C-alpha cells in the first residue's frame, strides 16, 4: 500500500510521531494553515490554531476506511482554507465492519549505538484495538483505543552555563539548581538566561 508521502506532488512534514502535515502545492510547515483535513465530513482544524493537527486527534489505522486527496485549490467545495489542497478521510462504518480487530507495532532506533538502549531508551510501541457492533438496522457503535509510546532522544545534560558570550553552552560553569540561584541548565526548560542590568542603567 502506497503512503501519501510517496505520491507525486505531495509533500509531508513529520514534526513528531503523531503530528504530520501534508500539502500538495506551495510551501509546507509543521502547521499548514492552507490545507483542509476532514474526518467523516468534520473539519479536523484545531480551535485557535487555525490549522489541521494531523493525526494527533485523528483516526487510528485500524479505523480508516479510505482517504481521498484533492490536490490544489478546493475552496469552492470545502472553504477558503483549502488553497493547498484537501484531504478527506472516511472511517469504517460499524454497520459494515463489525467485530474486534487489533494491531501491534514495535520498533527501535540506534540499534548499534553504545549510548542508547534499544529496548528502554529508543523503543517504539504502537498498539490499537477496535470493536464495531451492529445492534439493529438503525443503530450501531464502535469503540477504538490506541496507545503510542516512543522516545527518540533524552535531554539529560543538566550542566550549568552562563548563557552569555560566544560558545557559552559548550563551557559549563560550576553550580546546580540547589547551589546556584542563577542556575541555567542546558536541558532544563523554564530557566531564564541572566543579564547584568547595571550596564543598562542610564541616569536621568
């Protein structure tokens, strides 16, 4: 089965394991605001972000029936957001697809690296299950659950650095979060790089 990334004229940007953005013309990015994505006729655009969030809130591969890609502008049918194209995704109808189906995928990265544990450090796990059931001619239901867990790299460099000057990140300074009130770790987010405000003071 051919993926959308292998189709002629289609560009796919993978920002993470669960966030892919596609386009059929123009420039692509992690948030493509000019590409429509509909799941069962509903716009998959994230409120406030003004672009489709890919497979973050999309369907699992077990529940996808078919996909239709409309390249180029399609604003006449699906609004002005489809300047770069429109993707129509249809899920499996529980009236037609009944029963229980399951899928398990595993993988790993850095299999020959001494710095990475392929099982605990860079393994990929993807498990999904779907249950569809027809109750009557007018009522049917389906339940889908998916679990994805993976880690490509881990930021474990907690060295302290000044944050000023050229190449300061490559030359850590002594101090930890407990000992230095101005601690600025390399892989610690939320720290502020310091600046001596005395040099910026000007007399009135």
